[in-house]
């Protein structure tokens, strides 16, 4: 399944899906294959679990609320607790990682209050304390990296403009998070579902993308399923005055796929700077980490590498409750 054409599909169209009536025809022209073959290939990769969808990713805390959270689960309870956490509709990513805080998840919701309620339910139903680490400052939050060729720096992007978001945009954003229909006119099919016009849908998506509310529109890859299975969340303990320089330096390092500052919890979690390293082997990930740790901006910083050992859930964010996927 992973032939040269599919490789190009995943390399070249994780972002910048053409905002036109027939985007897969435009992709087909680029790849020199028919429109129906593009759709067939995407459908096959989605069915095989190689991609989660063709759709959008939303910048955190612009059209909804989100946080990174963790639990320290006793070994014997991992399956049961993971099921409880996974049952929350707004939990869109959940991983087991190598640490005492061993279960990490991203919780999303349409509002801050709904997010707080979700975390309270998880704590109450599991009987465990939730480590809540809200985002303070993003340095790079775009996971759409090329899968072939040399590692490249990901673009940081401009600051978002939440003022452009209208009430009617939230159902549209939720539908794009859940994924476009894989047909010749996906935006027309989406517009029909939302009782809007194709032209209006395309126009609003262009506005939301330009404003940075949508970080990218394209093929959303499941990295573990296609061989990028040695992934580490690396956390760094740094004083506040060093975080900006260190974050910018990390975000510019090829191999670092995400980078952001989060709130610390005194006496519990002192690590403010986070980055993700996606790699095809543990040795490759450790090589990237060694380069990062040698950077002057990170000199002497205590850090931990929390390698993922299991993925329990991976889907899009919850920004609108009506019709959201569970």
C-alpha cells in the first residue's frame, strides 16, 4: 500500500489541501493520476488506519478549550482507567508513556467550563488526581511533517486572530475535525450536511485558515501506524527567563515536531517546556534529543524523555458539542 504515489500523498498534502470544489482532482493533476485514484488511495489508507482523516486541525484555545493532562495509574488498573478516560468525548489523544505519570491525554471542549467539568469527571470516576498542564505559549504546534527525505524545520506560524470566529463557524470546524467525505465534491457534501452552500463553506474555511484558527487542512497521518513508532515527549525544567530562547531553538531543530510551554505545578511537576520527537527508532529519537540537549539555550537543563509505549485514542478536538464524534 505504501508505494511512491501514497508516499507523495502523505508528504505533499498534509497541509494546503486545495480549497476548491474538487480538491482531489487538483491533487490528481499534481500526482499525474486520476481523481478517482486519489480518492481510492485515501480511502484505503484511512481504512487501514494509516491516516485518521482528510480534514483540519484547530489551534488550541482559539475556537474551544484544551489542556494536556496526566494520571499516575497503577499497573493493574491501566486498562480500566484508560477506558474511563477514553469514554470522555473531548479526550482526543491518550497515550501510555514511560514515567510515574504514565497516562497522558489531551482533553478538549467547546468552553473552559466544559473542559473543567470533563477533568472533574475523570478524577471522580477514576479516583485519581489529574495533573492539569494548560498551554501557555506555543513555539510550534504543527505536526504535519514530511515523512521522507531529510528532517526539516516546521514553520512556527503567526499569532492567531480569534476575532474572526463566528457562531456558525463552530459546527463547520467540528465537521472538518471529524473529516471530509471522500468524494468528488467533499465541500459540497459537507455544506449539505450543515445546511450551507459550498461557496460559503469554502470562503469561511479560507478565512479561518488565514487567521490561524485552522492550523492546516490536509491528510492527517497516524504516525505510529506507518512506522514512526519511537516517539518521545521530552520535558525540560528551565527558569522562566530562559524558556523563550530555548523554545525557539528547539522548535527550529529538525526532528522536533512540536514545542510549547505549559503551566508547572509546584512540588509536583516542575517542567515548563515540552517538545515532541517523532522517530522510526529509539536510537533515532535519542540522537535528536542529544542534539537538542547540547544546544546552548538548554545548557544544564534537567529533562526527561517520556517515550510512548501505547496509543489508546487519537482523533480530532471537540470544539462544538452538537454532532461531535464520541
